[in-house]
C-alpha cells in the first residue's frame, strides 16, 4: 500500500470511528475512555483522540493514525460497532442478512 493510500485508508477509518462516536451519545473522549475501562480494556485515555479526525492530538504531519488490533477492538466494543464496519464501511452481518432475505424472497411455496 502506498503512502497516500495508507493515509486515505486511515482517514476513512477515522471518519467511521468519529461517526460511531457521535452516534454513541458520549460527550467526551474521557467518557469513551471510561467506557473502555469499564469493559476491561486497557487503553490510554491520552491515545484515543489521535484516531479521530478533528481531534487535537494529531502528529506533526497532521496525519491520522490507524489503531492497532487491540485498540480497535476496544474502541469498537465501547462504541457498539463492528470492526468490519470500521475497516471497510460494510458490516459482514449486513451481507449475510441480505443473502438470507434474497434467498427467502425467491421462495414461492410459502416455506
């Protein structure tokens, strides 16, 4: 993956994390850190903002950071969103449900 592609991916991940954060009803990154802690994860409250666009904690080049697997899992659980959605913009369960509904809608015998 080229540098600009990696940054574009990081930006997309950041946008989806920010959307999930807004939808969570949490009022601050401190509240998010507290929720993460209450779920048993160990993530530094100071590190959380660097994964969200528009946060103060960006590096010198003003680039977004991609969370590692552990932090991503903690963020997703705390924000009640799937890792699939954060990484791809799609939820694997949506794809499964779509296939189920498509197969059920094709039945004509009432079963």
